[in-house]
C-alpha cells in the first residue's frame, strides 16, 4: 500500500476527500521529504517550483523586513499546506522548527492533476481563502490587542488546533522559542517571557519547561484573550501558508 493510506495527517489535510484510487494517483506524483530542525526549505523570492503538505513537525513561516527584522506570519503543523505563490515566486520563507516530514509536489505535475481530480483544485481554492482569513486575523491580533491578550489568544489557538488534530489541548505544546513567539505576536522576547511569568504568578498557567504550558484556569485565559463567546472553531492557520 502507498504511504498515503498510513498517513496520520490524512484525516485533516488536503487528501481527506480522496478515495483509494485517487490517493494512489496523488501518491504517484509526490515524494516523501524530511527536513531537520533549522532547515529553511522555502526562501522568499525563490522560484516556487514545489509545494509541500506537512505530515509531521512544526514550521515557522516568515518574511524578512527591509531593516533585517523577522516577522513570523504563522506556525504550520501536520496537515498544513505550504508553497502557494503569486507571480511564480515564494512570498515568504519557511524554516523547520522541529524535524519535519512532508509530501513534496512539483507544481506542474500537481497542476496537471487538477484536470483529472477537480476536487483537489476545489480544496486548493478553499486553502487560498483560508490564507486571506489568516492575514485578517493577524492584523487584528497585532493592531488591537495588548501583550497579555496576544499571549492568551495564541495559547488558546494552539490548544484548539491540537484538539482538532486528535491530540490533547492541554498542556499546550510550544515547540517554538520565546523569540519566535515574539516575532509572531509583534512583541519583544522580554515582553513574552514577562507575560508568561505574570500569568504563571496569577495561577492562570503553569510553565512546563520552555516548550509547554499547562492551562490552569481556562476561564481566566479566555477572559484575558477577550474571547468570552469563544468556541473551539476552525483557525485559518490550520491549513495553509
């Protein structure tokens, strides 16, 4: 049997609507790829020749500003799709935070498959719409929320994403560094660390080393995030970059 049938991410990625024959056709044009932590496998401005469907691990997607600063625009996980572009070049860079495995597709071959399997093309259109939603969410997060609200919203988002992937939502896994979180939330590393310490002192969270947070008071965290009417719902970063 081809690897798609044993993929743990299949139930929540672009392949979930395909039957066995369609999966076999998709598998015929893809290659398995592994990237070690710290590997940049998409570079902003480079020809967008390949697309990647993550099957395990965590990736940070970012843009470098003119002054050399880094703005992380998302953290991608199993089931997410990377490599959509405009103008034939990648619009961002992507670096593996942890060891990553993915399915790699050459763009011309995948485009040709759209004619055979229209449902994949429809799925890709939906992913592109999710990218727009992600950009809108990021604008609200950076423009309207305080540091405490940003941190609380970030933790809740990661918790929800884990649940939708069939994993425990608490404790929250944080494979990224405090610096990465700061670059994503538009804060300084010191502010991120100080806010985590404050939330710990208020018994809202319990820090589990540098890469985990146990939510001790969910109601308080939801209130801080300004999400009193919150429901665990689809988040734009679950699918695409």
